[in-house]
C-alpha cells in the first residue's frame, strides 16, 4: 500500500509540473501576441499619419485659382481663351457669360451660317493658384494682341484674381440668376394672361350691353367715375382760388361786410 501511495504522489507531482509548464508557455505566447498587436497598431498609425501627410500635400498642390475677365472682346470665344491662357499653365474650367442681346453685324460682306457669339464677362480656372495670381498681375491692363492685323489689337485685358473664390460659388450664382429669370418670366406671363382675360371680358360685356341697348332694354350698368390725378395746371388754379377766397374772407372780417 505504501508503494502505491508513493507512486500516486509521484504521478500527481508530474501532472502539476506539466500544468505549470503549459501555463508558462501560454503566458509567453500571450505576451508575444500582445507585442505583435502593439507593433501592428504602431505600424498602422504610422501608415495613417503618412497618408494624412500625403493628402495634405496633395490638397496644397491642388489649390486652384480663378481669375475674372470683366470684359470679353468681340469674336473671342472659349477656344481662343484656352489657347491664350494655356501657355502660362494648366487650365481647369472656363465659363463665358453670353450677352443678353447679341449684336448682329449686317455690314459683313461674307455671310456666316452661324453668327459669332458675343460674351460680356468670363471666369477662368487654373490648376495652380500661383499661376492664376501671376497671370492676373502680368496681363492686367496689357494689350491682347501685338499684331496690327489682329482683331484684338485695339483691346486690352481687364483681369482680376479672385481670392478665396471657388467654382461652386460661381455655379451657385448662375443657378440663382437662372431661377430669378424663370420667376420673372412666369410673373410676366401671368400678368399678360390677366390683362388678356380682362380685356376679353370687357369686350364681351360691352357687346352684350350694346345689344341690349339696341333692343331697347334697360341696363343697370353704371359707368364708374374714376378720379384721375390732377395736372399741374389744375393744382395751381385750385391753389390760386383758395388764396383768393382766403383774402376775400379776411377783407370781409376787417370791414365788416
């Protein structure tokens, strides 16, 4: 029995040592995993910071500049604007405001199928803000063309750089102007319809009244007495009459007559 108990004790000790070894190994593996997790987190944060730096640099590089052309010479269009300003740098979007009433040149000998459009103002977007500032500073109040045979020899650039101005501002402004124009057109159309309906109603009514008068029927229609505004002569004569009346009353009060 003693030998069996000793054997049992030895087996228990062996099991305890094995369990302790397993626990230590598991702790080591957990520590290793924690280290790898921390290393992965640090690497992820570094990559994220690098991406943010690259994005900020790209945003700085992509800051665009917009110049404003207050006057557009005749025969100047979008393609010629691009040809002129693309020499200084990369262009983005170009918008030219079309004139409300285009001038039709009847003195031309050669008749064109498509008449040249006339623009009043324009906006040109550059990929670089520095280029836009440079163009506005160098070309403002300068001659467009130096050749005497050119159509733009007698005209000058009137350019202004727009700080803190984005293309979205221009699109919002154009959308607002279009909405105002549509609303104005709707109001004018509604006013014209009301005038036409009122005129047609009065014409029909006058025809009916004349028909009744010709047939000898009595009409209850009374012509309205519309008081119009007095003229200058009427106002002066009325004031003179009032002055004369006041004077006569004053004299009567003095002499008792």
